[in-house]
C-alpha cells in the first residue's frame, strides 16, 4: 500500500523560506516519480514540481522556477520541496503525490490515482 505523509508547512512572511517533506512508503518500484501540488482557497489543484527517480530529472511550473527546488534524501523515500522567496500567492495546501510513469502529472493532477496522494500541509505566506 502506497502511503505519503507531508510535513513542514506553517506561517511565513513574504520573502521567507520553508522546506516541505514528503515521506513515502509502500512502493513496489524504485523509479516512481514524486510530484508536489498545491490548492489555494477557491482555486483548482495545480502542479508545482516533480522529480523523476529514474534519471533524477526535475520539472517546475513557470510560476515557481528559480524559487522552488525539489530533491530527495539518500536514506529512506523522502522527497523535499525547498521554497524560497515566498509570495502571498504561494499560500495553499501543499500535497505530494506519486505516479508509476512520468512527471506529466504536474500538468495533469487529475491523472493521479486517488490512492497516491498525501494528506497535505498548510503553507500560509502573510505579513
């Protein structure tokens, strides 16, 4: 059974930084991709970043390029999202998700199985 648990959210001022963690377990394949998504109040869920474990390639949506970075730890199945230069519009519930195929999930959140999402962690960027 695939399980994903997010942590690291909180309240931060504009321009600040946070690092989110996604602890993953129950994978049957070592090369499943891990993606980060977010959903703000009144908005649809959108992709943020993705890590392809097969070749360690990364993908970011334009709105976070240069500010966010996705990475993985060497021990255990933990994926991080380092968020710098945070803006109020980054405020959202952040979710991690996994998929057995590709980082196309970032552009198609609805393609991810309902069983492959974490519970989410709240990020609030405000003065």
